[in-house]
C-alpha cells in the first residue's frame, strides 16, 4: 500500500503571514482579525444593534424633558420644599390661564374652569388643583383667571404631564374663551417639541447634500455607503443605550439630538480617513487583508486617538452639576463609543471582504486613477512650504479679527421668545403679562420659617424691584414653613431681575430662601459662568496631554492645541456678532436676544474643540508618519497635506453642510447651534488645518518634532508609520 505524500500546508495568500502580522500593532492585528472573521463580527454587531435597537423607538418618549437646573442651588431647594410641603405649588407646577372678554364669574367661563379642573385632577401627576383666587390669580379687570395645578411628580414627569395635558386643555377654548397651559414645565415641553421637530427637519434636509458630497469625496457609490453603515450602527445602538441609561438616571432628550449629529459627523470622518488609506494600501500591496492591517496600524491609530480626544473633551462637561448638561455629554459620548467601535471592527471586516470592490460604482472621471497622495494637496503643501508668511499671516489675521469680539460676549438663559408664538406656553405667558403685569410670569417664590414670615413679607414689599407680594401660605403639613410669592416689576428675561434677586438674598432674613422658575434660570447661568473656566481648562489640558502621548513632541502638541483654541475663539467671536449684535439676523430669519444662550460657552466649546482636535489628529498623525519614515520636516509637512488634506476638506464639507442646515430651522437654539458649529468647522478646516498649522510646522521645522529624552522614556512608544 503506497504511503500518502506529505503535503506542506500553504498559507492563505489573502492573510498576512504570521511573521508579517506580528509586525503590526494592536490595532493592526485587530483589523486583520476582523477582516478574517467577517461573519463573526457581523453577527456580533447585528446582535448588539438588534438588542439595543429594540429600545430605540422609545427614545423620544422615554427621555427626560427637564434637567436645566443647577443641582444644589437655593432655587432648586425652594422647588423641592414647595413640592413637598405646599401641595406641589412649585416652579414645576402647571398654570392654566383662562381668559375671555367676559367676567370670570360668567357661567360659560366657570364651566370651562370646571372642565379644566376635572382634566387636571384626572392626571395622577397633578397634586392639588387650586382654583382662581381674587386678588391673587384673578386679574384686576376680572377677565383672566389662573388655575394652579400642583406638581405631584418630579420635574421630568411634569414636562411629560405638560406634553399630555396642554392639547386637551387648549381644546376647551371656544366662543371667545381661551385656555392655555403655561409655566416652566409647559415651556420646556414646547421648547423640546419645537427644537426636536426642527432638528429632525434639518437632518432630513442635510441627507441629500451629505450623500452628494460623500459620492464626490469617495468617487464611488460603494465607498460612499460605508459611512452610513457606521452611522446607522452607532445611532441604533446609542439610541437604545440612552433609553436604558434613562432608567438609571434622567437623560435629556437633547442627548439623542446631539448623539445623532455626532454619530453622522464622526462616522463620515472616520470612514473617509480609513477608506482613503485602505485604497492606497490596497493599490500598493494588492492584498485586501494586508491592506486592512496596514490601514488600521496607521490611520486606525489616528482614529482611535481622535475618538479618545472627543471623549475627553465631552467628559469635561460632566463637571457642570446640571442633569441636562451631564446627560447630553454622556449621550454624545455613547454615540462616539459605538461609532468608534464600529470603525475599528465592523469597517475593517467589510473592507477586507470588499477588497477592490470598494471602488465599485466609480464615477466616470475617477476610473483609472490610482489611490494615493492627492496631487492637488501635494502642490498646496509645496506652496505653503515655499511661501509660509504669504498665506499664514492673512489666515492668522482673519482668525484674530474674528476672535476679538469674544471679549464682549454676553450670555443668558433663553427667553420665552425661543418657543413659537402659537405655543401653549407663550400664549399663556402673554395672557398673564397682559392681565397681571410684566413680571407676573416670573413670580418669585420665597420659603421661610413661619416665625420669620412677617419680616420677610415686609422686606419684600419694601424692595424697589418688587411690584406686589401675595399673602403668605402656611404649610398645611405643620412643617413650620411659609410660602410667599412676590411679583417682580420686570419681565423674567430682563437683566434687572438678577439684581433684584441678589438684593433680596442679601437683605431678607437669613433662613428665607428665594426661588421660582426665573430664579432657577439665574442660578443655572451663575453656575455655568463659574464652571466655564474650569471646563475649558480641563479640555485644553487633557487635549494637550493626549497629543503629547500620541505625537511624542511637546511643541507640535502645543501648536495643535493652541490653533484649535484659536479656531474655537474665532467661532465664538463670529457668534457674538451674529446672535448678540444681530448682524445678518434679517437674512437668517431671527430676532437677536442681545446675548448668546447660556449653555453655549461650555457645551459648544467642548463640541467645537472636539471637532477641531479631530482634524488636528488626522493632520498631525499623517505628518508624524511621514517624519518617522523620512526624518525630513519638509516631507512631513507636505506629505501630511498630501495624505490627509483631501480627507479633511471632504469631511469638513459634509459637517458644514449638516450644521448649516440647522440655520434653516425656525427656533433660535438649533439655528444658533448650527451656525456656530458650522462656522467653527469652516474656519478650522479652511484656515487652521489647511493653512495655519502647516505654516507653523514649516516655521518650526525639525524643532516641532523634538522631544527631550526624559519624556521619551516615560511615554509609551506610539508610531504611525509602517514600512
């Protein structure tokens, strides 16, 4: 019987050989593994998306609508005391305004009040319903009355109660009798609804533009679809995760809105960077899985670092002790984590399977072109190297000129004008002002020990900023508290109210606490003003540290951080000119408030800096890779633009298109957000990453990449090059 011939196993030519694969770093090996196990990776992602995505449809109804408060503040303490001891007569209570051309005593008006009371009492979230009181909640002309529906649940559930009740209450209007729910909970209900609808509309408008830019950037229909794969996976997973997170801690509905935006933006950025690099590696090696491994070992590191930078920037926002801010930051971070995970596992698996088919559906003018450095951006890099001051000085001058107005930037919490004129909160607000005076919608609530009620009431009545004081209400539960309500002389959004509140807190008896919805806004603004320098400092410091770790060079890390800060300052300076001073307000279709919304400095700074550092990482990682390969500062700078300039340009074009569509939104906050972020990306990409930062690399030369020996010893060895 003949012996069987011994056959030497042959390696799969599509896989990197063991020796070659061992030469790759962790991300390179992860990419090679993902490319070799597409089925397993796809099953795991399908399970994750299906498991979390099952909760996604609940996201708009489950997430919280309130949370815009300064935890631990005096005003929040007043709200808690009022809810606990005074039948829910807190700032989160609903006010149902019934106005007509007839006296309140008219039988038709009384019937409407009876029907409204019945609807309120039928809701378990409503505590005591207080009928209109002469001299307090019945207007002097006797034609407007206010039903007070006490808060029987927390602030978030009261916003949900407003969602459910404002429509049925408005339906009671007839024959010249108008019924409108108002108050802080209704305001947040209308605010969230208007802004959510506007953001959804803007997202839909941005998709066609985004797809067109992606097709042009990638040059093929298949490659252009890859960012959508990452975006959909990240969105479905993060939406479901937010619903689950909401069971642990109230999570703002705005977390989902921002998560959607960042998932789209980062999914496009990361896919662009990796696919462009994959095509170049594929053209060089002709081997899909080897190209994946090399791509992940080089560009994959830049993407991982970029994701870490975004997460670090957003994590600093959690230093602000406000539920809305913390949950919005966590929501975006969840989206970033899922998109980053999909980029580092699912995308390389798909690329390994596609191979050369990634170019399927190529546009006619791209066929036959080889992947690799961009000739146009190579030429641009050479021009900047030859004439750095010619281009660097004008770019710097524009950025400084735009940043200068930031010195006079003012911020405040938004007024009632941020909700539509026909919204329930605004209709009721206007009716209350017309019937009771300009300060009536912002009545102050003062909780004091009963023993100090008389001197507290006297001090309130004698204050020049107070128009009237309502009779005190002793707590029915015998807790020894008295609730006083004082009507200011000015509108709740008038800056003079802040002076009144500060004066009262200084002059009232020590144990008297001042609160109310308008005061909660003032306390939140004060908190934001105090925390903004800390948040910005932490973001800058952590961003600088991450760049040092990645680039191993202090000077280039400093250049990257400072230029990102300059681009951010320029965006805020432009925001002041537009939204505070009103330049271009007519063209953009809004009425300036005379200030930027209070959350903008903290939240927008984190978002803008995260995006700016995203592009910084892409550019400097490419520059470091070229410097590692050549040791030549010129080749590093020109090569960085040649390899990453097209990606930065295309990614920025998509982001600008997405953000600027928010300028078409009706409500002011999405418009403000879209324009500020869009300008930030435009300035950062066009003037900083593609001009100023390469010029600074040219002027500093080899010194930019110098690192002291002691620093190299303590830092991990991070390399972006691959032979």
